[in-house]
């Protein structure tokens, strides 16, 4: 799978297993989602460009490094994507945050867009599109289209758990988008839930079920 990165790290595997557990409560679930997002941020930002500058230490001058190039933007897909924002911001504090609201029609299982609010300079930023789950790929594809319609050219999709069907759908529709996932699961069931998955990420994050 070109342009797909599965983060095969022991800490991430450990924390994803906690998320899967039916006995993990809302408070811990929310905390672990944030921690996994922070860990994923290290890999997602691995290829950001740097520029050198002079730093004066208490003993001598040396070469330091700072991020260069485009600024960053975090765009969670509402509502579950909100759970990933704080973890990302903990190491990317200067990133601006936009929001895209989508819900899945229970009859057609297709996403419906109901809200979009993005930074005014979104087209000039490297965008990290956040959603804990990549199931059918419908919501991700629609969100990517929404970003591209507003001029975004650099988009990375970041999911904690993904189904092969969703990965394939996004790759087919948007071959220019890099996908980062913590776990590639087995398949979707008849109701478009990921197996083995972790249930509904939004409900478990916000205690609504």
C-alpha cells in the first residue's frame, strides 16, 4: 500500500489494546486517544523540513534547527476527531485548528456534511486530517474533497484504527494523500463497523452510549 504508513510501535500497540477493551471507561479512553495521537504526531511530522540557525549556549555557539516551510493545520472530523486534537497540539502548539462536521446517514451509510470552519490561510498549510476511525472511507473522502475545494494541496489523513476497505477507498479517490494509521484491522461488518475495532469511537470518547 503506497503512501500508507502503519505505525508498528510497541507503545502504540499497547495503548490501542486498551482502547479496544470493552471495560475501558470514558475517562481513560479519552486519555489514551490523546496519548496515541501524540505518539503518532512524531511519525507524521518526520519529513518536515528544517533550517539551521545559530544558537548560543552557556558555553559556546552552535548550530540549531527550526521548522521551516509551510505552517501546520489540524482538522478533526467531528465529532470523534476532537479526541485527537489535544494530543497533537501538545507537541505542535502553533498549529491552527479547523473543523469539518460530518455524520453518517443511518440508511445510506453515506456521510452528510453539516459544518465547515477552517483557518483563513488553510490553503497555505500542511493539513493533518484527524479521525480515530477509517471505516468505509466515505467521511474521510468527503472531508478531503472539502479541503481541496478550499485550495489545500498538502493533506495527511491520520487514523488510529482503519479497515482495509476504507484505506482502499481513500487511496482510490485521493492517491495524493498520505495515510497514517496505528492499526490496520481485519474488515468491516454488515453495519460498516470495523472488526475487531473498538466500537463507536465518538460514543466511547464522550460517553453517549
